[in-house]
């Protein structure tokens, strides 16, 4: 099955291919980078994060496709640095039009820690159902599993994620999560820059629990005003990889 | 890319049969009943789920043609009715008059007040008009003998947030859309991982009630979360679109077979895939790959399922006993874009065909058949579907 035009049409019904993912390996830690999103963060064979991305929704919860202005990947022996600069245009994904907002998603990764920074600069009033960074946890090892939550007021809670799909959000007001997808892999995930909560995305047939900014109980859509800046950060730290002591 | 060889091993009988397999149909979007008839003849769906929006005069005009075409072919029609929010009895009475004198009656009906096509947060403000339960009671008066459902013509989210009383429904139903939140190829295929959890969660809401998954395809026919669908010229992979290009490619066939494998082994009673005509068309004079896959699954609906093992997440497979007791039909779909090595074990391979190209349907593949029969490894191309007829050589319980 070729990757030529007819081959693509046979497979996908369109000759437009998706951008190929770039695979990054740092010791036992690996992930892919595709269309400005981090995907499939693994320790060895164990997937600990399904994805981290900047998600810019339109007022109908449709997803904007940003125009990529620049992307950079630098991989050294024990460190990777990736960034994508983008903007949204008043004319949608096609070139031309005025810039609605500019943004950058930046990833700094070592063998034990991945830091994702999102910066948005709003140029023209921008109406959105939600704009920010969102993180997906995979299902294997996570469904029904124990999870520790640190709330923004400093309270800690230990709970279990649901087996049966929860109609409402399983977790609110998240500052930090800690979970162990397997007995010997523990990860800690920190969220900064907004109020984050979790949704059981299996409701929509996504294979993930999503942690996203801005509580659903707040009014939508909302307006990001010209001149506003959005700065958010997610840090995934490997507390115990089962490979190193402690 | 992983290059592990996937070995197919057949197991014993499963506890459930292959569900009824059917197609959807939007009565307000049908404009050629002749084309519909050709599609019915080509696919022979075991049932039809017809969306009937009573706010559309065109939907009611097309109803007689549908009921006649379906009756001529003994295909049961399940009506997914959208009714008025404030006068359900009035709008359903219009439907009752239309149905008088038509072949039928329908096999069952789900009645949804229009406002319930939208999604509401569990703690949010819900519509003030007729509830789905009240609409069902209004339908019960008009059709005391008819199977009346609980659930939604949209997605499991809406059902999970507005749960019917299981004692008041004759079946439970919802659709699945794999492009609500993400539309890239890998995310769409990954939705298959969550499908067993959806089936288990829905079953838990009504454990003994027949469970019918209604029209499901790579697309969304309506947007419960906003005012409209995402515009698409038919070439873009975008969320919440009713014109996804992959519906026309092998991708949709592979996803559909993967979906059927998940829901069949999870024990649903019926599954409805794609539609005859828009929004999730399967092609007419030349079927899309997904149309060929659905036609093959429709033929096998109701056959006893067989367990099988096939390592790795890249492949989906299902198997059933054919009318010839000793012969098992096995379908294997490659869910990935990369070729996957395959090896079969302990079975006598009688026949092999593959779904590879648009329009052609399943075609024999003699060289692949010879290699697998000789105990060699061969490769399943990206999104390709294999159809095998095998005889179990092992000491399985059916020998």
C-alpha cells in the first residue's frame, strides 16, 4: 500500500497525509511529537501519558487548526527540547487573514521529567469554549486505579478512578496527580496556570481520562480579550521507573 | 514500528452470537429511493435504524418509500424519532397517521424530544419541555404493542447523563462517534480501546435489556455540544464533521471491523454501522470498502461467535461458526497504517480473501493463502482486512 496519492486515497479517502510523528528516546523514556502535540509518553513499554497538547476550541467545541510558523527539535544525549510557534488566523487554517492569537508550545524533556509550557498571546478578541493545555491519561493501568490528588488549597486526597464510565468529572480542582500505571512505575504530574479538572473521556469513546484547564461549571463560550496572555505548564515527573532505586 | 509476528489461534465458542448488523438512514436526507433500493440489495442489512425528525416534512414524505422497500426485503425498521418538545402527542399522532396503511409496523422506536439532541452537564440546567421518559409514555399510548427504547440517537455521554428507568424500556440505545474530541488517524483508531468500557457501562444501566448500538461511523451527524457541525469539504480530518474523508477509504472498513469485534465480544445485541445515503454513506453503484465490510458482516449476523487470540493492539479480529459446522470464518483487520506480519497456527486454511482496494470488495489472494497455509509468515498491509475460512485442526471443544 503506497504512500502516493492513489494509495492515500484508497486508505484515507483523501490524498492529504497526516504529518508523520517524530520519535524521541531518552534512556527508558520515549514519546512522539506530532502536529505540535506530545503523544504516547512511555517508560519502557509502559504508557504513562497518552498526550499533551494545546487545544484551542471554537465556541461550538470544534477544534481550531493552528497555522504553524516555526518548529524546532533539538535532541542531545540526555535532553530534548521541542517547540512549535503557531498562530490562528481570522481566515481559518488557510494562509492569509489577520492573526487572532499567537502561541508557543514548548517541551523540555530529560530521562525523568517532561515539562510542557504553553504561552498564548491574544491579538484580537477571541471567543472560545476552552483554550489551554490538556493532558490525556491512557486507560491501561489507569482505569479503576488508585490516584493521589493535591488540590489547589493544599488538601490531599487519595481516590480511585472509576471502572464504569463516570457521567460527571471524576476529579476537580487539580494541582498535582500521582499515580502508578504499574506496580513499579510511579509518576507525578503538576498543573499550573489555571484551574484544572478531569473528565472521563470514555463517554465520547476517547481512550483516555482528560485533565483540562477551566472548569466546565464556568460559563462557555468565553472571550479572551486582545492583549490577554495565557501561560500554562504541565510537568510529568517519573518518581519511580522501576529501573532506578528510590 | 513494531515487527512482532502476530499469531492467530482459535479458541472455543463465545457466549454470544454475532449481533444483528444493520445500517442507518436519515429520512430527511434521502433523495433517491432507487439508489436506496440498490444499496439495500447490495448490503442486505439485518435491520435499519431510520432517523425520523418530525420537524422535517421531507422525512415524513420519504417514510412510505422506506417502509415499502424494507418490507419487500423483510428488513426490520427501527425508527429513531425526534419529536416536538412541547406537544409530543401531537407530533407523534402525525406519525401514527402516516404509518397507517404502510407495511410494517416498525420493529421498535426511540422517541427523543428535540431539545435532548443537545448535551447538558449533569448539574446543569436541563430542558423545561417534554423529557425522553414523558415522550416514551406518549408513544406507549399510541403504540401499546411496540418495543420502545430508552437512550439517545447521539452518544453514550448523553445517555450516561440522562439515564432511563430500565423497567420502562424495551431496549437501550446510543450511537458512537470517534471524532468528537480528536480527528487524527491514531486517535480515531484508539477509540476502539474504550468501546468495551462503553458497552460494560451501558449494560450496567440496564443489565437485562436488549442493547442496540445505533448508527456509528467515522463522523458525527449532529453536534450535541454546540450549534453546528464543523464545516468540511470532505477532505479534512476535523472533529464533529459529517463528511469525513476516511469513510470512503479502507480506514473506515478497518475501524468498522474493529468496532464490530469489540461490541460483539462485549455482548451487544445489535450494531448499526454507517448509513445508506448521507451522512455516513457507503457508496451505491460502487461500494466503499466499509460497505463491503458491512455487507459481509450482515450476512454472518446471528452466527455463533468463536473466541480467538491474536497478540498486539495493531490487529482486530473476530470469528464465527459458519453454516457448515466445522468451518470457521475469521476476519482480521489491520488497525495501523504499517504492514503487520501474520502467522496462523493449528488451523486448516480453506480459503482466503482480502479487502484492499476501493470498489472491488474482497478478492482472493492465492499467493498469501499459499504462504499462510504452508506455515509461513505473511504481511497484512495497512488497514487491510483479511477474510479466512478455516477448519480447526486442534482438539477444540467443537471437534
